[in-house]
């Protein structure tokens, strides 16, 4: 594919979300050369992609400066779409752990550099990369640094949740403070879910209900709804809105499932009106207010810059 052909390529929302997920996976598994190639490709795309050009250009600049030796096999993203990823989260985790161990053996200052990157960096992507590697370094100074970072100021919700997971992975326990929307929250490290199946049943039920509702008529929506919901619950973790997501109350899972389905219809298909969705999920007049609150929160989250998990 020539550069000129790419200039004419327009990405629509659901395609853009697919590439965002792929990019995050590449960064998490340190495939920086492939990430550079994908960013080069995305920066030549129009449509919804243009809204992210500034962010992608900054990320590409950082990757070029931090990993100048990283390169992909080929200059065209079309040749990278079939790249192999570990099928299970544990496979990715083991891969990153081995990489961190190798880097630490090669460079005695590697962990110190990671901690400096976390403390001094402001880009959520860079923070996630640092935390993802620090999660595999079991040292008291790393735990203390992660706790200090969380309590020292407000950070991107995705990075905050990743830091909580890193602390639990390292065997840390007890309360830890973090900031969200200008308020201090105190959370128990040992309660942090390490994978999606660790979340309360009500949270998991939301995905199951949307999947059952959409898997035949719109399987693409079901896939992206799952990715979006995982982002949402992690971003909301520890806040009052998360408690409504996890509440084991009659109709609560239906409320969030209906709101999630409606929001994805709007995002992917530009749908208007929600009467059909409310009927489909049994949103009665009694549940209507809670449904509208949930939908409002999801809409607000969907328009803000996000980082996929």
C-alpha cells in the first residue's frame, strides 16, 4: 500500500477502536517497532482518526526517542495485521516478566529508570508501560514508589487501576490512597481485581446480557461493548459510580446493560432514540432514572480520551 493510498483512507469509529486496542496490546508487550509502524499508518488516515493525530504524533515521537533501535519487519501496517499475540492474559504477563528480568540483568539502573519515568512522565501511555513492567519487580522500594505515586496526585484512571493491580501482584496489602475528580479515595489493595472474572457478578452480568442481546443481530457491537465495559469498570473502580455498577440489586445489571447497549448503538451506528433498548432490557418507569444516570455517565466517558486495557 503506497503512502498516497493511505492518505485517502478514512477510518470509521469501530475500525478506529480496533486499531486502538491493537496499539495498546503492542505497547503492553513492548513491540515498539510494530507500534511505530501502526502509528505511522494511523497518522495518514482521515475520518475519526484525525481527532487523535496530535496524541499519536506525541506518542510516536516518544517511541522514536526512547526506542530508536526498534523497527518493524516492513513499512506497511497491512503486513502486521496477522501478528501473533499470546491468547491468554497469563501468557502476556509471563512474556513481559521475562523481558523485565532480562532488562534488569543487563542494566542495573533499569528499575530506577522505570520509576523515574513513572514519577516524571505525564503521558498515560508511558505511565501504563512503566507500571506494567514494575508489576514484575517485587521490591519494597517499588511498592513504596507506587503507593506514593497514587497518593501524590490525580492520574489517568487506567494508570491508577494498573498501579493497584501491580501492588496486589507484588503481594502488597492494606489501604492505599488515590485521587479522583479532586477527592481522595482510600482503597484496599487486596480487593483489587486482577482479571475481569474477579469483578463482582453484577459487573460480569452486564457483559453477558449485552452479548446475549446483540450476538446474533450485531456481533461487532457485542465485541466492542465488552472492551468498552472493561475500560469503564476499571476507570470507575473505587468511586461511587462503581458501587452502582457492582450493586447486587434487582434490575441494576439490566440498567447498566441497557445503557451500555444504547451508548454503543449511538457510538457505532449513530442511533437515535432508546425505546427499543429500554423495552428489550425491561427498563420500567421505576428503573428509568437509574438507566438515564448510567447512560449519561457512559456518554461522558466515551467522549473523553481513553486508554484501552
